[in-house]
C-alpha cells in the first residue's frame, strides 16, 4: 500500500495520468516476465549437462482445429475486451483449419498475444486465418499506438512448435502480426460414385469435419486413387457402369496395400449381408441423409471434431 501511495505521488509530480500509469505498469510486468522467462530457459540449458536437469514443459503435438481454438479463446477474452474497450474481431471460417500444435500451449499463446495487442491497439483488432499449403497464418491488423509489444514468450513457444511470429509496421500507423503454425495433414475420405452430384453431396455433408473429401467418378480409377491418397475411409457406390461396386470391393480386399482401408457401401439396393460378406463395414441405403452418414462415420471410429 505504501509503495502504491509513493507511485501515485510520483505520477502526480510528473503529471502522468492514471491510464498511463496502468499501461506503463503492465509493460513493466511484461518486461519482467520476459526476463524471468529467459533466465528460466538459460538455467534449464545450463543444467542440461548436469546430473539433474531442470523440469521442462513437454510439448504434445497433435492435429488441432485452429478455428475451434480461436473461438474458445475469443470467449475467454471477452472480459479483457470490455476492460480495454478495443473490439477483437475474428473472421469466421466454416471449415476446420488444422494445424500441428499442442492445444493447451496454443491457447495460452493466443491469450497472451491478444491480451498484449489489446493493450497496445488504438483501434479494433482484425483477426483472420490464411493458409499457404505447408503452414497456417493467424493474421492480426490494428492501428498502432507506438507502444512496444512484448511478445518474446509467444515467439519462443511458436518456434518450439515449428512456427514463427513476425511483427511489422504498415503504412498509416497500421501494425501487423503474423503467427505462423505448421499445417496438419488433412486425412482423406474417398468417395467412389459415378454421379458427380452424389460426390458434391458427400463433400457438403462433411464440410465441417476434419476430413478432406476426394471424389472419383470413374470406377476404373478407384484403386489407383486409393493408393495415391491413402484414405482413412472409402464411401463406395454399387451401381456404376462397366465395373460395379462389388467388383471394386473384392479387388480392394485382395490387394495387400488396400485391404486394411475401411469401406462403407452406399446403394439403393439394400444388401447389407452382401456388403459385410465382402469385407465392408456396413451398407448405407440411398438416399443418404447427413445424420445417417455422420452416425456411420462415428461407428467406424472417425473423429468428427
């Protein structure tokens, strides 16, 4: 309490506002936290050659839906947004955006990043996602107040997970931050159906799942497509020209490289016993609803979120 009174007295003597005091105080705490973090890592590295290494936080990399993580962090930040009066505008994206990251650490990184930026921004903070093949970028843009951003901790964790953090000044006092993370390889579900509208339907049904739907409308390309894409599941039509689904299923189950791929037969002909006898997981009778498909995928052990 005595220290607080002394600080207030000093601020009054220097004509520093309460708002400036709070901003400088937060910046000092962030700088102190950064120095302590650097010392922690320095001690960890120094102890690595000794008999007892200092404990270190383990990173557990997994396929993470960045869209879902951002939505959760945005809710956590509601109080901080109200406190600063700076809107945090996250652009919505319908499809999952998969990255390779530790979900818990990623959440903490984003919370720290947004909290720091909200304190330094002079306008709404625009947040959007952009994919560039092997990486996914979280892009922040806002009007800078020229306050220094202390983001070394976020940068350090990004680099440890194979990413990077870049801060740059843009024209007209705009500032930009780019947090890049490794894109996760998206698992494939292969649809074999000679009707393009059916392929489009399955792509629409599965658009909000972590899977990429690839369609093959030529039955004679089904086996080569399976070898090329290594799908986690095949949705196989029966009534197709030249080669029907039963023949494709038989050929797959006789192929050492393909026989392990689970298959769900899709047909207007209700022959579930035939499907199972040839090695399919089950048969879905057409017309297929989205619920029917999602239920079947869940029973097949696929994670839909």
